[in-house]
């Protein structure tokens, strides 16, 4: 799987994330502080990673900033993106299962390396629910994207 990763800070958790994804066999495309010469601002690099998901250039993305909130907000402004800020494995599982999230947002402050692995395990093992109500909700999100004014 091709995964875009962005971080506004080049720090241990962000580097561990990239290494862990590569160790799991994923192709990783970096943005922000993880790519020399790239703009490290969380709004800019999160948007870049999210746009790769929206255009199909990447299958999923992981966006990071200190709290994860800004990265999540920026990613969710890109039509077609369903970013979820996950601080634990249960939330990551639910985001994939019930919300068919395609972008994982992480807090660099709250995520330890062991927790990172638990979140990634949950994220990559969960599959989107086939329940009619869950699919209807995800479809509704797509309709909200369609109703956005052109940017």
C-alpha cells in the first residue's frame, strides 16, 4: 500500500511512524518536516498528504502535528478525505470500521512508540463495515463534499 505521511516536526515519533510503515511493507511518501526542503507547516503538509489520497496517488495517509487536531482539520478540508484523530487503538479500529476513514491523524505529543504500533495494528486490521447504516453515513459525508463550493 502507498501511504503519504506528513509531520510538521521531524521528531522521534514521526520518524518511528515512517520506519514502522516501511517495516510493514508499505511504500511511504513523506511531506513537511520529514521531506527536506518541504513546507513544514501543519496545514500545508497535511493538505499535501490528504490530496494524494483524494486523487488516488496514495491509498491512505497519516498526518501528524503536536496535538493532531490541526492536521486532522486541514486533511478534512480536502474533498474525499475522512480523517480521524486517533489517540488509541479502539478509536483507530472504529474510525476504519464505522467511518471508513482513509486518513489517520496522530498527536506527536500523546503518541508513544508502543501506542503507535497498537494504533497502526488496529487501523490496518479493521475493514470498513458493510452495515447499511454505516454505509449510509459514509455516503452522506461524500454528499457533503459534493455540496462544497468550488475552491
